[in-house]
C-alpha cells in the first residue's frame, strides 16, 4: 500500500512530464516521466509510470507499471501489475500477472493470470486464468482452471486447458472448443448475461436475518460498554475529568475535535507530497483511526451519562453502574445511525466531542479546550 503512494509522489514531484523522475530506496526503483525505460541494474521491485514504459532488464521482485504503451521485454521474478492502452509482455513472469488494457499480449506466466482487455492474446499460464475481452486468443497451455468471458475465442494448435474450462459468450452457439484443448466433460459454455447477473452467487450466499442484525448490534453495544468499563476501572479519575469537561463545554469540545481531526487527516496529504515523509503516512493514518475510535467510545459514554443525569438520577459510584451508562450511550448512538442524514451528523458530533475532550488532556495546557475548566 505504501509503495504505490511513493510512485504517485514521484509523479507529483515532476514539474513537467518531459522530465524523468527516478527514486531508488534500498533495492526498489521508482521511475516516472513521458518516456521511461528500465535497463538495469537488476532491482527488487520496480514501479514505473509514463506515456511509454519499457522494461528491458530483469526485475528481481514484482513490477508495477502504468502507461499508454507498456512493454516488458525481460523476466519478472515476482508478480506483474500492468495497465495501459497497449500492454505487451514478452518476458517470463514467474509469479502472478494482473493486466488490463485495450490490446494485451502476454507471454509465459508462471502463476495465475487475471487479464482484462478488448484484444487479449495468451501464451501459457502456470496457474488458473480469468480473462475478460472482446477477442481472446489462447496459444499455449493453462495448467489450472480457466474462465474466459469473451465474444470471440480462437484456440491455437498448442492451446490446452488442464482444468475446468468455463466460457461466457454473447452467443454460446458460436463458440467451439476443440477436443485437444479440453474434453467436453470439462467444458461449460454459458451466456454472457448469466455471468453478468452473478452465476456464482449461490456459491457465496449472503443472507442476513433480522436476529443476526439485532444480535450483532447488541454485541457491539456490549463491547463498547466493556471497553468503557475497563478504562474506568484502570483510570477512574481521568475518565471523571474527561466526563466533566465534555459535559461542561460540549460545544467547544466538538469544535476542538473538529480542528484536531482535520489536522490529523490533512497531515497525511502533506506527508505524501514530501516523498520522504510518506513513510510516516501509515503512522498518521493509524493515529487518526485510533483517535476516531477512542472519540466515539468516549462520546458514547458521555452521552449515556448526560441522558442519565438529565433524567434526574444521581451518578452511580461503582464500575457496574457506569458500565450500564456506557451501554446506554452506545445503544442510543447506534440507533442514531438508522436516522437518515441527521443520524450521521449526530454521531459525527458525538465523535468530535470525544476527540476534542481527549485532545484537551494531550495538547499543551491552555491550547484550544482548557483542562483548567474541569470542575468536580
């Protein structure tokens, strides 16, 4: 996930497409420009993007290529990911190949093949093949199963399918599979519409009953309550301070949460533009996700306490009672999701309330929402 972001950063860093940007990190190489050609030395993983992309030397790992015309002349030891108008792979791909383009020509693929294009030509595949195209030509052997979604299929003299061959065509009657490709017992030809409508839906049934939804919702409420109870048991004074500050200044807490969340999310965009800082992006995304989770949990607890106190009851002293209030808040917050538009904004505000409150105890004193305003 991180490496493609570096490739994007290389593209953004170039002032003009006429320039070629090259970045080498450890054994990985990143190239972007109008016309890029890799001719060595051998690298681990290779990332290239441009109008014309050529791989003319061996790649020790995987290759990630994007361009109008993409050509792979030498071997790729790992996996190949390629996208373009014209994609031609003459070298051997030892791993899997995932390729998309208008014109796709593939040599020897040692692993599995996934290809999408208008005109797709295949030499040989060591695993299974899933191919979608208008015109598909199979010249060599496929060691595993093959699923071909095409309007027209041509089989060369060396074409073989060792596993099951499934074909989806607009006119199944126009498709003829020679016996040397696969015996009739292993061949199935169906209409294109049956594939589009999900012919395999029965293999992955997804049926969720009302009780499954209800039990899942209640389980989420219970987990939220248990998390709150655990934090209360470990740090009761801190949770009390958070609760008092959030209930005493809810508006400012929400505003603080909005500013803090915006800063965390915006930092990710800035980091991707610095190339070097992109390595910190996963850390910032993790911190942001944890902040949202913690903010929602605290906001739900504060909501439960606020509803309880609004009813005129006293705040319970023990952990079990506070666990019940956390479950009450999580129940109401979860039910709010069912309300269109308004429910989303309500939960968003609740999460910002929690984030803003926590930020007041993490940021320097006196910044944004002040800790000094907590009163027992």
